[in-house]
C-alpha cells in the first residue's frame, strides 16, 4: 500500500540507478546515502550524485517460488545479487532469461520494467530489473 | 554492575494455537515463569516484552501496556517496555532486562516474548517477514526474505564452503530434537531426503529449510545473582549479554556468507564471560532458514568456515554426539518461530539445560550454554551466555 509521494521520491534510484559517491574516500553508495559510513563526520558536505554502471555480473541468485502480492503472479521468477562493473552490489529480479541457464558470473544489464501495480492506490511502480547481456 | 540470575522460566506450546489469543499466550508464559520462580507477583518491578509486529499481525500496538495490564502488573504501575528488533526482538528484550537488573535500576524483572502470527493469511505474513530486510530496496524489488537466504546458500555452495546436503541437514538436526520437546510445534524426526525433496520456496531452499509460521510465547524472570537463593534453588547465572548491528540490507556487505554481527556479538560475549567457544556445551542458534543455522555455527566459533555443514550432516550437533549440542529445543525449524517469542524461548531452553531439567534432550554436565538471536539478515544479533550454578 504505497502512497504516490513515497513512490515518486525514489524515482531517481529506481529508474536510473542513481546513487551517491563520497568525494572524501571514493566509496560509491547505492541506494543513495547522504552520510558516508566510512568517513562519517569527515565526509559531510562531500557526497555527490553518482550514476551506477548498468552492466555487471550475477554474484548469486535464486529462483523464487513463493512471493507476496504482485510478484505472486510472476512466480517462479529469478532474483539476483548483481555486482556492477563499478563494484556496487544490487539486489533485483533477473528477467527474460531461461530459468535453467541462470548462473553465477553471467553478464547482465539493467532495464526499466514494471515492478508492481498497487491495487488500493492505483500506483504502478516501475524500476530496474536485469536481463542477460549478450 | 551486578551479576544477574535467571530464577524462573515459562513457555507455551508453539504452533497454530487457533483457540488462544495474543494476550492469553503472553500471560500463560509469564504466569509459568513467575510460578517457577516462586514469586507472588508483587516482587516484579520491571517488564520487557519482545514483540515484532503485533501491529500488523493482530492490529494491536502498545503491547507493553497490554502485557502489564493482563499480567496484573498495571495495578502496581510496573514500568513495561516493548522491544522490536525484527526476529531478534526477544533476544534484545532479554538483554535490556539483564542490563536493567545489572545496573541496579530494577530488582526483579519479567521478560516476555510473544507473537500471534496465524490470525493472518500466509501471504500477508510473508510480506511482514520480507519487511525485516530492506523493505524499499530488497522486498520492494521482489527480492523476498527467503530469496535473500537462498542467495547466501547458493553462494556457499558455489564457493565450496557447504553442500546442499549439509545445509539441508540442519533441519534434520532440529527435528531430531523437536521430537523430544513436548512444547515443539513439530514433534517428528525427519530424514535428509524429506528436506531435499520438499517443495521449492527459493532455490536451493525448500519448504523444510524454512522455519514455520507459529503462535507462542516464552518468559523468564531475572533478579540479582546474590538474591536468587531467596526465591529458588534452581537458577542459572547470566554470564554475558552482547549485541551487535550490521547493515539493514544484505547487498551492502563485503561478504554474504558470514554475519558480521554474530561474529562481533560472540566475541564480546566470550570476553564478558571470560571463556571461549570451546567452553560451550549447548547452544540455541537462529535457524529461521537452515543456511542461517550453518552460518551461525561458524560465526560463533564452534566450527571453522566450511566445516559446520559437515558436522551437522554427520550428526555431531545432536545431544551427546559432539562437543556442542545445537538447538536441543528443536530450534526455530521444529520448536516453531513465533518471532518475538523465539529469542526468549532460546533462553528458556538454555536455562532448562543448565538446571538439568531438559528431560529427554538433556545434555550431560553442561556448564555453559549460549543463545544466538538474529534479526532480519543478521542486522541485529544478540549472543547470551548462561552458566550453571
Ligand atoms: Zn567516505
């Protein structure tokens, strides 16, 4: 049950993999953080926008057979932890893929897809999923 | 700081208790613990309750007030505090209570843990569990709680630190003990084949890799160690209560096949107690998924990385079979997992073991027992150590 405002404010991250970077230590954050957990006080005021690389490799995965809400209609579906080429770990769905062919190390890229359609408020949520990068 | 003792324990049967309400099970466990401690009720000067999500499970917030009221403590205006830390709610509530007695702020404290889950449908319950990880960036992206644990298992298998069979065997160990515990939800031993052939939930994990949905409550009574004899001859000493945190989301970790919070909490606990992992004879670990149980045995220092699975598969974690008996209560898998109750039920089991009242699942001559309670993806972990007197 998501309000429109709650969905709207996350659009930069969810549509475009927009994160942040600490200019003090070089750490990249996705989802975006306004406070660097490594530099803490020394990083204040030094956090800037950073667009995460949309290509990466499957670090781990699972085929989900039991899921709540909208995703219940999609099951079985693949979830993966993807390590992007700039070293960020992103958890998301892996689509347009043969369930038998998913493997650790497989190259993938981010695409924009429908995440869910919320019955009560009518908000359709969009965001990143990954597809095989052939 | 004062030394603290557990002077009473109580637990309800765990399972689908369709004819019992949240307040009924909460009070049942508390009454048993008070009776066990030989209290009249007037001695209690503080209450801590572990509860994860009564607001969503039964649409009741303010569980602290409800428990104070129905336990008769509200007439004495005893302060009551509800603690939430995902699956670790009970473990953290216990630690808060120990600190209250150790500090001298309270003298006799009632700790409770309770959850009533089965009034809700399974789909809604799973959505609530998913929200103990990162609701926005994991659950919100379709990555379920089971899926996250499955990805840990997948990675362990890939790295060669555990096989599918070794991971699955954790459920066999839990059920072996559950069969010996009259309060367990499942009192039936199972074979490895049952786990491996159970319907898929999130590959490689199946139905029998997952703890069930349960109702239940557990309770313990604490007082200063020096006062314990005033109430009972059957008490145990709390030697350590440590807690540690980690990132909310699994994807933010350097290594997903270890829980850094378990490692940190264990180190702090062993230091507090002045012992090492090798001094522990009985342990209750948080096996909400089989793979989490395997990780816990390594993170707590009982086995090196890559060796816990082998020990479990060979049956070395069963009562009397190895250096440390694991989840003699049946663990979360077989005893049941009413979220807020779980961390307190672990303390109950360790206290029973150290008092020598664990009946058919009794570990002989146990001196030290440990309980590990983990919230979400190991984002909050408590490690408590108890010592026989
Ligand atoms: Zn920094």
